[in-house]
C-alpha cells in the first residue's frame, strides 16, 4: 500500500472492485483522488490506460485500475509510482467524539 | 450519449466558474442582477415587477418579504410619530432610491462591477482570502445608522428588524403596499423542470447522469451542503428567535420561498454544460434570467409586484475541505452585519470568539459543552494543550507518537503526533496531530484507524 499525505492507496483483488463508473475528469482533464478547497492542491493519478472509478452506490468510494503502471502526484508531496493492479483509495479521517470527519490536507 | 474526457473537462471548467460565483464576495452587480430579474419574469411570460428593493443580507431580505406579504405587522417602534416625508423625499424609481439610501449606499461605479464572468482565480481568492474589511465596515456602520434613534429594543423588536423597516421605507415603500403573490414556481421551478426534461431528451438518461456528476456533484456538496444549507437552517432559527409567538410563521415563510441567487450555481452549471454539448436544444434559454441573477447577487424573491434582491456576503472563510471556518469573526458575513460564526463547519456562539485568544487549560477543562470544548481545544492547539495539561506519552513507533490525556467528565483525549514524510522546501518536516479513538493503544493503531485499517493491516511500502 502507498500513502501520499492524507490519501492511502491499498491494493485489492479485481473481484473486490464493485460495479462502478468512471469519475469525471476535472477542468484540466485530470483524474483527482482528493482536492483541497482552500489550497486548490490535489492528489492526481495518471498513467497509460489507467482508470479512476467510483462505486455506483457510493460515489465517494473510489478505485484505481492500473493496466501497466501509474503515478500519483501532489503539489506538496513526492510522487508515487503504482505497479499494475487494482487499488482502493482511502481518505484520511480524524476522530471526533461520537463521529469522525475527513482531514484537511 | 457518452461524454468524452474533453467534454467532462469542459463540464468541470463550467462547474468551477459557477463554484467561483457561489463563493464570490463583495458588492452585487446591481444593474446586471436587476436586468436578470426582469428577464426571468419575461421568460416566464410575466409582467416585470413594479419595484425592486435591495437589502444587505438574506435575513434583511426575508424580513422585508414578510413585511411586504402583509402578514407580519409593522414593528411598533418603527411607525412614524409624525407624518412621514419618505414618499415625497424619494419619488424616483426604486433603483435610484436604493442607491440613495444609507444602508444600501455604495460607490456608483460598483454598480457595473462583476460585468466580467466570474473567474476561477477570483473565486478562490474570495474563498480563502481576507475579508474586504474597509468596505464592509463602512457599510455595516451605515446600516447601523439607519436604525439609530428608534426605540426598537425597548419595544422588544430587535434593532435590525427596525432597520429593515426603515430601509424599506427609504427605498420608497409605503406601509400597506404588498408584494403580491409569489412567482417562485413560475420563475424558477417550472423553467428548471422544462430545461431538465429537454436535457434528458437531448442527452439520454445516462448522458444526463454523467454530465450531472461532471458539472454539479462536487459543487452541490460544497455550496448547498456546506454554505447555503447552513445559512438557510440558521436563518430559520434566527427568525424564529426574533419573532416568537404568532408572528413566527409569517416571518419564516420567506425562507422557504427564496431563490438562492449565487447558490443556484451548482444546478445551473449542469444546464450550461448541457447547453454547450447540445446548443440546438436551447437548454439555457429559459434559464438565462436566473443565471444572470446568480452571477451577480445573493438570495432573492420574485413576487408579482415586487422583487427583493440581496447582497452577496462581504466575507466568506472556509477551511481546506470547504466548511465554514473562522475563529476570530463570522465565517460568513453580510454587509449589513448579519453573519454565521462557525468553526470547521460547526456553528459557534459569537461570544466564544472573544474568549478564544485568552483560553487557558482551566477554562477549557471547565467548559461543559463538549462541542464548544472541542472548538476551544482546536483553537488552543492540541499539542499545546497536551503539553500544558500534562499528557502522558503512550509510546512511539515508526508511524509516530501516541499521547494520552484524561479529560475530567469526558472521554480521554488521545492523539497521534505524526511527522510529514515529505520535507518542506526549507528542509524541516511538518508535524501534525490527529485525534484518534480513546481506546487506541499504539501510534500505529491510531494512524491505521485514520485510514479505516487495523494496526496489522496498515503497512505502507512508500510514503510521501
């Protein structure tokens, strides 16, 4: 598994990827795993034939399909290379009594 | 229809523009907004309104609408004791009146701002930047001046209500004059429904769904859930508090009848993107007036004889995930002084803000409200609190350090101290703190929990 700041990328079996649809690209045509609203910085994934998809029943649950190789980049963190495979994307959370909430990277 | 990557990027670019409009602060472009209002009436096959009134916040607009409905009695303290010269003093059309009145006063040149389409860059700076302090404080001061001298407070009516009433008169309103029936359904709901039907026909169900995701999903969460929804909820509560008893319903009715102006962007963006894909379908034609108001003003109300428009916020401060967030002032503030105080999206009482700079461990420990205490802890700084209050180090491993502190009458404060893997440009490494569940026993277990994993499962090969 790979961690870039507040995003963890966990290898999964292909069978663990649910029925899903491609996540829309952003205005620069990028595939965005997570984005900071104040900074505008984003965790972006790319690679030949690579797909970022989201669970049809839960658009917040994202998966990456990497046919050959991929790369994850962010303005404040070093890049990460992804070998071929399937991955689940997890955004970091923080405990608050009675609940939890996403971390603002 | 299936969208290509280029078409999705186009949709996302349009969404970014509408998102920028939704978080834009500063003076409304009044002339353009008023023209948008008239267009929306004409497009619905209606006569344009006789009068357009302007107010400095959704709260003032809502109360003005309640007064104009004729169902909310005029506050006793604002009834003139001598015959009012208002009508004679302001015989000009409503627009000119609005610019002459103190609370709505503004530089004449500002009426033509916002003519350029809202750029993404300006939206981002509006979201994160400092409030336009000078302009806003002048206008707040002017707004306060309107109500001075009235005995509103003595009569049990909040002073701001008296100010709205006075402002309405200054803009040419005579008590008894009503706005006529609401046209919200004709002006907003029906054009939306017609455009949606046409868009589904043009794009197919799948195409429409894909486009909605590309052009609207992100901004809907950011604008409706985190800003406009919060505002609507809070405004309902504030109006209920200001008008207890029989007048409560009449005062709150306008909240349900509002058109959201700049906050309509998240759904308008999907139609604009659809219009770009299928220009021949004319999908934006019936929405052009609504879109024009949304680019240039805040909440508004459409009634048969009268439209009431409101200013955009003078300041909006959000955190990095888009929640209203500010410790030393209102996170969302309007030019007449109305505002929402919030810390990471949680509403906080304004009194708390004045206390934040002087917090002590003892004060935080004695706060009974757990949510307020959490805000205090975050503002004080978890690391500082752990040190000052004598936290215990529970252990260190390669993921970080775990700290434990008993909070009397509450669950313990347990946090992991983590060092950022990528050094800052100056060579130092940023340290950050994450609160984890109280039963956490090791730093690894804590960090793993933040990603929904067990300590055994959490084994990152590479971290940056």
